[in-house]
C-alpha cells in the first residue's frame, strides 16, 4: 500500500496536511467578526466551527429579514422609477 | 503526463515541455496555486465593483419577477437574492452550483427522497452500529452541521468544507451589505422623511 501512495502525484491537492488545516481554520476565524481579534492559539478549532455555524445562521436570518422588508417596500413604491434611481445612485 | 500538467494550469498555449520547466522554476505546486485562487476569489466579494454588479443584477431580477407575479412575496425575494448571488459567483464554487441546480429541479422533492433513503438505511442496520455512530467526536459533529448549513456541502472532505464556507460567508456578507443599502434607500424614498440630496437621485421618487 505504501508503494502505491509514493507513486501517486507528488503534491496532491486532496492530501490534507495539518498545516493546511490550521491555515484554513485561522482564515475562517478572520472572517467571523466575533473571533477576528483573538490569536489563533487562544481559540480552539471546535469553537471556530461553532461560531461559524452561528454566524452563518445569523446571516441567513438577516437576509430573511431584509427580504421581508424589501418585499414590503417594493409593494408600496412605484418600482420602475425607484429602481432606476437606486441603480443610478448605487453605481455612482 | 503532459496532458495532466496542461489540465492543472491554465497557462499560455505552449508546449508541454515548457510548462514542465516553468513549474520547476516557479516552484508552485498545484496545492498552493489552488490556495491562491481561493484567496483571490474570496477577496473579490469585498470589492466595490462586485457589490455594484450584484446590486444592479438583483434590482433587475426583482423588477422582472415583479412583472410576472403581482406581489413580491418575501421568500420570492430571498430566492431571487440567493439565485443572483449564486450567478455572481461565476460557477467556481460548489455552494453556488448547488443553489442554482436546486432551483431548476424541484429541490424539495430531492430532499424528501434523500430523507426516505436515510430512514430506510438506519432501520436495516443493527442497533450496535447505531450506538457507535452516536459517539462521533464533537468536532466532527460540528463539521457536519456546518456542511448542512452551506448548500451542497453535505458530503465533502474537511478542507473542502472549510474552503466553501469561507467563500460562502464572504458572499453572504456582500449580500447583506447590498440588500441593506437597497432597503435603506427605498425606505428613505417611501418614508417621505428628509428629502434625499439632489445629486444622489436622477429622478424624484416621491410624487
């Protein structure tokens, strides 16, 4: 079995190294506002995963709330002129 | 062997030998090349340009969907926002393709089918095996939860899930920023509070 492994591609993307794992986890940690400031050795990988799940859930909730508000607002505005105005203001 | 190298790197159209030499000189492995690509993709979600592209596409899509259905229901808005977000990802990530394909085929039906399969499998297995499964370490359990949250990532390897998650979070953050800006803009116009500055608008929203 070991001979088979040595014959495989030298730097296989799918072979996961420990360094790669810690690298990915610290990168994930930087994206989460709660954990951004802390040093990577202070926060356990398990906590990073937990906070990631919580963060994604809260982002989903926020998008849902925004969709609610947006649908209400869209129903009550004159859409074409409003949307032309939005596009113009957001792109300038 | 040569064709394998040409598959990995989207370099200029040169002979395979040149490519092999080039790889040795720059000393860039497929793994680090892949990582650089991922980093660049994630940074893209932060740019002003990407935000503008997404907001104009979203508004256009919302306008189109309003023409077909009379009311803009919240889940329609949510689905449109997600779909446009997935399109903006330009198809390199799994979560984006998962969102787009689940819209095309009846996504709910697929989930039901999968659930039925899982139930049938667990019934056939002996109880002994089930008890072992429950002892999964905390870490792997959390990873599974994460895989369920990010679309299309239920059965991915550890590093793949983390990659997809990073990109997905960056995209979601942009989605929230854009939708917040649009909502606030519309609320300003509809609420009829202070008059928006003249240079911001091309036409007056309030009649």
